[in-house]
């Protein structure tokens, strides 16, 4: 027994005074300071496999024997790449989530952990709403394939990386475009 007179624990004063209020305050303060918890409620966008399934269906249509779309050339040029793209999208849909809280839009892993640094421009894959310049779904809201948005949170020296070069060109600015960092994501979440 741990509390016999010969036990080292027997010498410990078992009458410890604990203030429940300070314990609760310490617990809440620790919980709120933890990076895995947020004070704001987070809305997690449900995954949508529509884009992955559509790509797989097109890949199969080009590669299925007897298909009017099938030839040796179309099976290789259309079927294989579309099937691989569909598998990639299915993997992304399974492993990534879009989240919204009171202040930010973020791309996270399905377990809600960070995706780490943005592979193109660095920094966390989270953007404040007040830094959004515009957003849209392409080709349309009723048939979304790509999610687009432009923001000014990313350091300006990265704004012309990738599609930003054209989106921030003098011609685009002259036509009314607002400078910022351009982002495109496949529509792997429910866009409604």
C-alpha cells in the first residue's frame, strides 16, 4: 500500500489546500493559449468529391474498351492523365479541409492540424478576411472547378509569383484590378 507508515508517501502532508477558482482559471488560461484550441468557433467545410469523381469518370470514358471516345491516342493523352488527376483530387479531398473562423479562412489537414508553410510563397495557409481583395468560383458558382481569391496579407514581393504576374500586370491594374497575391484551389470542399 502506498500510504503505509513505511511508504515515502506517508511523510507527505496530505492536507493540501487547493483553491478551485485558481485551478479553473489556470486551466482555462492554458487551454486558450494552446495553439490547438481557438477561442473562436471554427466552421469546417465538408469535403466534396465531385471534382475527383468527374475527373475519374472522364478518365474512364477515354480509357474504357468500346468507348466512342477511346483510341490508343486518346486513352494515353486523355484517359491516363485524367484518371491520375482524379486520384490526386480524391487524395487531396480526403486529406485537406477549408475552415472559417471569426477572422480567418484557412487550409488545414483533415485532422485540423496546420498544413505548414505555403509551398509557393511561404507562410501559414491562413488568410484574414480583411485582407481579401476579391474571390470567385470558376467557371461558375453553379459548376465550381476552381476556387479563386486574391489577398494582400502575403508580403508584396510575392504578389507576382505564378498567376499573380498577369493578375497584377500594368494592363490588369489599368483595367481596375486591385494588386494582391492570387490563389487557386481545386473545389474539393462544398462550395454552397
